[in-house]
């Protein structure tokens, strides 16, 4: 019997195809099935990877292949249903972020994983990114409180705009993308979030009248730290300052530089969402004349992994958690915590009131 972890991928779009390539490449996995309702997408990916078995229905694939693991890479509204079925069948699960559109489903997913003693890894891709790890480490050395300023706006059209509209059938940009950056803020502060407020606007008639495609959240932490995150999707969004990642503390600041120049395709290019190129560190220390005593430091990160490389790292983490029975309690709890914060932001937008956590 093979000691490889057999895995099927559900959803063969951008993320699903990248994860499938990672499974196909890594020695510890055996990619045995691709599931997608779109035959053109799954057939093309199957052919690329040497002829992987294809299915248009997850239940059929689960029964036919009996995988050790399942990668859920579908739209967020389906994450809970598919994850719960996979866990109940005895499979470990990698699911794309966010866990679910609501806290009840997310909590159920985590509880079910614990009940069946199965691994549940959530696709927070920045957690495996070496440059972002360095960004967090430097921020943690800037003293308290921290001021964290982040955004990711996407001027989108064509297939990308279609995909984003599908996501907005169940959640707004500050929920779907916000979990990444709120999770980063929580790692930087290591402090309890206490309240969230948010503003937003519906800038397109192509989305549901109750949904908004632009939002900004503000989160306050117990240690006095504050952070904001902004996300806007659509053909009307500006390409100016679409990627801001800046953290300030009493001892100085650190920011990600040149993200815009790092992508020639624009703000909807998936590589630009994680690309750093360089980190700039500024120190606030002064002499008796109030002049800075330490020059700014530029940390070159141009050798960082691309998007596919990061997906490979995510699946190496998933494999390691299975093979070495890594305790993922903190990982899962952090995923629920960040989801709770962005859902509170959504509530704040809809009620016009600050939400206490």
C-alpha cells in the first residue's frame, strides 16, 4: 500500500488549479481526482497533469475515490457543506479562505474536524510567505501600540469580474479578502480584538442591491493597537495605491514597497496580491538634536516565491500536518477569530454602528 496521501480537488479555477499542480508535484501526495461542474476547466487541467480522473459531482467523486484528503477550492458559500462531507467521510481537508459565510458554519467545520481527529487547514497563503513572515516579525519589534494600514483594491473586468461577482453573491470584499489581512494584524499585535466598525458603498448595478463592492473596516485591539483594511472590486476601481501595507509603532515603521510596479498586469493580477519586492524599515530613534540616528533599511525580497510557489508551500504544510500529526488547534481558532472580525465589520456596515467583540 502506498504511503502517499491520496487527494481530490474540488473546484478547478485559479486556486484549485494551483493547488492541484502542487499535489501533482509533491512526492507525498497522490492526486486522484478533479471535481468541477465546468467540463472545459477540469478537462484542460486533467490533460495538463497527465490525465487525472474527472468528476462533475463531489458526492460521486468521494464515493468512487475514497480519498485520504480533499481540497475545497470552490466559492465560499459551499465551503462548509463540502468540508463537512469530506470530514465525515474520514478525509483530511484543505479549504480555501474564508472558512464559511457565517460563524455557525465555520465553528461546525472546526468542531467536526476535532471530533473526527482530522486535519483542517485553511488557505491563509500569507502565513507561508517568507517575506510576509519577515514583515510580521519586524512589526512585532516596533513597540506598542501599532497602527496597521492595509488595502487590496482590484480593478477587474472579464473573467475576474465574473468571479468576483459570484463571490459577492454570499459575501463582500472586506469579508472575503479581509480575513487575510485581519489575520496578519492579529499576528502582529498578539492582542485581543475588542471592537470593529466599517463603511462601504455599492458602486455597481451588476451586484445584488443588498451587497456592496467597496468597504473599509477599522478594528481596535485590547493593547491600544488599531488597524484599517480597505477592499474594492470592479471595473470602476482605481489603480492608484491599490496595494498599501504599512505598519507604524513607537519605534518606527515598516512597509511593503513597489507592489504596484511588481505587477505589469494590474491590480487583478493574482501574483500582485502577495508580491513584496522590498520591505522598508524606518527607525524613530533620535539624537540630542532630534535627528535620526539610524538610516532607513531596505530589505530585498525579490527572490520570494511566486503564487504557484506559495501554493506549493501551503500544501507542504498540509502534508506535514497529516504525516506528523501536527496540532492545528491554534490554526483553526485563528481562522475563526479573523472571520468573526470581518463578519462584525459587515454587521457594522449594515447597521451603521460599532460592533463590540
